[in-house]
C-alpha cells in the first residue's frame, strides 16, 4: 500500500514478554486494571491476542481470528512461559512482511485494513503491558514508537465516539502535562494512578 507507514512490533513484544517472565505463579490470581481480569486471565488474553494478530498479519483467517477472545487463567497452557514470548515474536515477524499491511484482514471477528489492524495490535501490547506491569508492581517503559502509534490510535478512536468513550471504557481525564503513557492509559479508559486494592 503506497504511503502506508509501517513499524516493527518486536521491541514492544519483547517488553511484554519480559514483564510476563517476571510474574510468579503466586500472582496469577491478583487483580488488574481490567476489572474482569486477574493476572492469569490477562496473560491468557495476551497469549491469545498474539496468536490472533499473528494470523491476521499472515492473512491466515480461521478459528484464531474469527471470534473475540474469552480469556481465562485456567486456559493458560502449562508451557505459557515459553509459549508467550514465542507467540509475541511470531506476531512481530508476521508484520515484518509488506503483504501484512495491504488489503483487509481480521482479528476478534472484526475486519479491518491491514495497517489499521497493526495499530490495534500495538495498542493492545502497549496498554496490556501497562496493565500487567502495574498489577504486578513492575516498572514499565513501553517502546517509544509503539507508544506513539497506540496514543494516536486511541486519540482517534476516542474522538470517533459521541460520549468520549475509549476502546476499553470511558476516557479518564488526566492532568495537563501528563506523560504520553498516562495520556494513552487515560484514553484507553483506565486511571493512570491505578494500584491494586489493599487487603482489608
């Protein structure tokens, strides 16, 4: 596609993989900024989306791309610590092919132009990377290119809605001068100052 600006998903995928590798089994039941997801659910979701967006890039449409995921910690494969980084690298490799960015493709049962689907994929990696980091007490610095793409995508998506709705929920206002990551997080429908609830 002439004029399409491409980017590499590998750096952000490796950041998410490192975050996942540092999660001990004892934290899999902990809450995350996604109200319906535990850490284990979130990891299963990231694994599923990596496979789905990989197949979307390859135009390998079928069961992995035709329906929205239903993540569950119980569905995490026993080898998820090896499977997740492998799937994230395969995702990045699929989108290094110029053909991935042309024509239409599908993920989550939604058909989109290839270049738009790539932006959705990197947005998922940036925001869910943040979810995983804050849920497990890890430092998080997303890849700068990925963050810029995700913020632009979220900003456009929020502007398309009549009620200021973000991709994952209503936009959360952030202070003037907030970092680009905090602005992206707010646009996604999350509070940048989220922290796990304290035990009573």
